[in-house]
């Protein structure tokens, strides 16, 4: 029978002599009929193969075989066998075979075939002889025949009539798809490989019941596995897992279960994962190993793991039994967990030593240890200790030590604290603690061991804390711009035609009325009408000129202009008035408020400045005169902040900043009522020590254009400017809040 060399360790580059210690730690199998290895011989073949013959006193029963890749070896365990071979090591040096040796320990003999390179092999029994045939080198198809008394290499062992009893699919907490194949007994061996997006598991000689020949759709489980199909191929069974996306596989076999896990991997990790035959599962960091054993003693597996991990493993005497394993590129710590779960074992680690025992035994040990500790505490003598607290609060520390504590009762001049109280937490069941607020002292009554623990804890907690200087700046910047153009324009005049008709024009009826009345007075007085207005006449003749206000046809001047230009024309029978006015204003302002405060780490600090502005309100009174009441509004600049210094030296600030100011006055019958402009920000921010950051701001921009005009006339090009008033305003306001934290280390701490 032939078998391709499986691997059980990625780094087993130990000297062969260590195999003696490995075998010595293995648990002995139940007593078997005593056999004797009398001689070892070999015969090289023409094709480079080597046939090694073990001359036994009786036919071999219960032999076990396994292989390693680094270094390449074949190991055959012969239980209940005594080694009488005189030569410790027999050199061969032919084909892939280097040498053969045999060692005896604990009632069994191990035959080790050293190889130059990985090679296939087959074993068979001929009478009392046991024959191992080693192929010339790797690359040959591995086929293992069944020989009486030999447990063949499990990677390729024929199932021997085993059957699948259940096919189960589960989703792990990490999002992996787990397929569990359960057999009706031990001995079935699986061969897994990846073909593109498919994971194929072949089970040679394993039967599949008709009820399990099906295709499971598991896409709803949200794992890389989409379907699980089970079918038969001749006398073999094949299970195919179709997957999607990038994935990695893990397979292991314990007892009568074979488990395949398909885990998703991130796209950026796919290239790296593709170069590995298996990645380390999350949570396991050990070096990958490959184990392929059929019914091997648990203690032997533990020794192999100890070799790989370079740790010391101590197995309790009660760790017995055998295990069947097939793990491919699995972290050694995960392999250890799988073995422990399979055999209901547990582990405890202390430095480089791992103690392994049955779960019940470890639980009983820990319970006994806890009971002994409690018994010691109950018998320990109680002592009183006074512990002065320097920087913290004795009351706060007492609450840390126990769920309940009593406040010190200060009396007279003694100032003694109150009595202690039964407590839990860091105290023993018989211990108690109280505190004196006046002297900031803890009074602890407990065993010496507990008091020493409490002192160590207080030394860690009772330390000065760093302080933080918080500087804040509130900047309010404003910018205003306004431009206004206006004009006043008027035409006044009168005319008398040949028929004595008087025609006047002016800025309105008042102007016309003034001129008409003046002309009529002149006419009734027998004097010349004075028309046209500008014609020279006798003294006292002519008509009155209306006032300027009445003469204006268009009056849209600039209020409080910065500049004006007037123009007037007096003709024979008319008067023209024109005035142009303009105004342009610009304004810039900046208000900077800079509150600053120092506070201890994780302590809130508040600083404020401002005014309380009073105003009168009226309280109605039934059937009586209302009662006036003076109330106040606060207009404050306030900084409220709680700093927290992080372990990396940065500062986390939870802060509230506000700035109020009077923006106007509302007038009422009872007096003026102020209105407030409020600016406030509440935030939490992480800042580097000494760094200035803008934690918030508001930007306002206002633009406005007003146009007053005389319809139609104002739209005439150029001349239309005489019939309009144009005003444009724009304003900008910006609020910025800066903050700068500075850690002030306490002397002696940093």
C-alpha cells in the first residue's frame, strides 16, 4: 500500500534524538501480546525504491504510521514490541531513503525512516515480517493498501465501510460557513482540495445514505458558502462546497467528525491569502502546523504541539486516550484547542508552562484552591490600619473598596470617624473600612494580606493629577458698506397769452396757487400782470416765486449726505432748480474676548463675566393696582469646560462657550426692555497639547439694494438719474471661537 507523505509540522527541524523524549511522554496503549523486533534489513530496487523489512517474532498488530515533511521522515509505531536490533542506525543512502533506526520506550518500539526528500511509501505484512517500500521520490500517486495490523496513513486510508450519518451547516460568529460531516464511527478519512471557487471533499470508501444525497442552498446564511452538494461517485462520496468572493479554508477531523470552515477575507488581503495554504484564524497567533493522525495517543499530540510551540506542556496523569486528527496549516494554539475540546480537556498557562488536565479536574483544583484561600482569610487575624490620603478623597476611595461606606462622625474636638461597616469588593468578608473627612484618612480593618493589597492599590490611585490651562478666544468681526445717490429737481414758471389766459407750472398746486394769486392781485390792482414772470416791469410788479419745497417736482435727496451740488437757472418766464447729493460709508470692527481658566484633569471649570440688566415687569393683581417688579437678565461672557488628558498626551475637551450682549431696547409704558444677542456653542473635541483649533464659527453676509424713482422718467438714459434715488448696503459679520489647551504637568509625575 502506498501513501503520500502528509505533514504534521511546518517547522519540525529537531534532531531525531528528540523523538525518544516524544515517545517517552506518550501514553501506553492497553497491554498487547509482547512482540520482538529482531532485525532490520533492506534491499534497494532498480528504480531507486527501497524495501525495508522488519523481522518480527510475531505478526504486527495495531501498528501506527505517520510522516513529517520537515525533516522528511516516515515513523512506524509498534505497540507492545521490544527492540533487539543491535545497530542503532542503519545507513541506506539509496533513492529517497537515507537511513533507518529503531528506538524503544514505554513498552513500544518506533521505527524511523529518514528521507532525503518527501516520498510515497507502502506497507504490507508477510507472515511475521513487516515490509515498508519507499518510492524513489515525491510526485507519485499515493495509494494505501490495507494490511492486517496496520493503521494506514489516515490521509489516504480507505474508509473501511464507514458511512455518513449527518451533513450539517452552521454559521460562525466571524461570518464563516462551517460544514460538519458526522460518520457512524471512527476511521473515515477525508481528502479536501480547492478547485477555483469550489471546495471538494472526497471520502474514499465512505457510504452516503440516499436521504443525504442532496444539494443545500445556504446563501441566506451570509457566508462565502453558497451551496453544499453531497453525492456518490462509485464507492466513494464527494461533498462539494460552492463559494463566492475571496475565502480561505480550514479543515480538521476529530473522532467521527470532519469539519470544513470557509472564512471570508477582505479584498486587500486576498493576494496575500492566495499565497498561503491557510491563514491564521482570528484570535490565534501560533505558527501553522499540519497534523494527520489516525487513532494517535493524545499525549503524543501534546508533545508534538510542545515541539512546535517551544513551550513546556505538563499533562496530568488522567490525560489518556487516542484521537484522530487531520489539520492542514492550522495555528498550533488552535490545534491545541481542537484537541482539548475533542477530549474534554482544559488548559492553564503560567509563563512558558501549560498545564493540561480534564475539565472536571481543573475545575475541582481551582475550587479547592479558592476554598483554601477563603478558609485562610476566615482564620487570618484582623488588624487596623490608618492610611492617609494625600491627593484624592478618602470618601471616594472608600467607595471603591466597598459597595457601602460610612461617613465619619466628627464630634467635639476629636473629629473621629464613624464606625466601619461590613463590606465587599477589595475587602475580605470580615474586613471593614471607614473614613475621616476632616483628616482625609482611611480606617481599614482587615487581614494583613488584604491591607497590603489595599495599600498597593491606594499607592496607585492616590497621585496628583495634571492640570490643564484652557485659553479661549471669541472673535467677532464686522464689516459694513453703504452707498446712496439722490437728486432734487424742479421747474417753475408762468405765461399769459394774448387772450389774457395765465398758465403756470411748479412742483405742485401750492406753487401754482402762489403764482396765480400773485398775478390776480396785480391784475385787480390795475397794474401789469407781470407776465411773463421774468419781464422787467415796474417796482412791485411780477409774481411771487414759490418756496423751494413747493417748486420741486422730484425730491429724493440723500439723508445726511456727505456731498451736495446745487444748480439753478432763472429765465424770462421760468425757474429751474437742481440738486445732486451722495453718501458712501464704510465700517470695520473687531471684538476679541479671551477667557482662560486652569482646572485639574476631569474637573469642570467655569469662568464668566458680564452684566445683569434690570427691567420692569407687572404682576396682575385681582381688584388692585398691578404690582411692578424689577427682574434681571444676564448678559454674560462664559466659558465652561471639562478637560480629560488622554494616555497619549492629548486633551479631550467637553466645553460650552457663550457670549451675550445687549442688541437693542424695546420701549414700553413701564420702561425700556433690553433685547439680547446670544452666541453659544456646546461641543466636545480632541486637541493636541498646545494646539489652537477653531471649534466653531458663524458667518453672516447681508446685501440690500433699494431704488426709489419716478416711473418712466427714471428709465431715460442719463437724464433718468435726476428722477431716482439709489441706495446699496452690504454687511458682513463673522464669529470665530478658538481654543488652546495646555497640559501643566505636576512636578514629580512626568
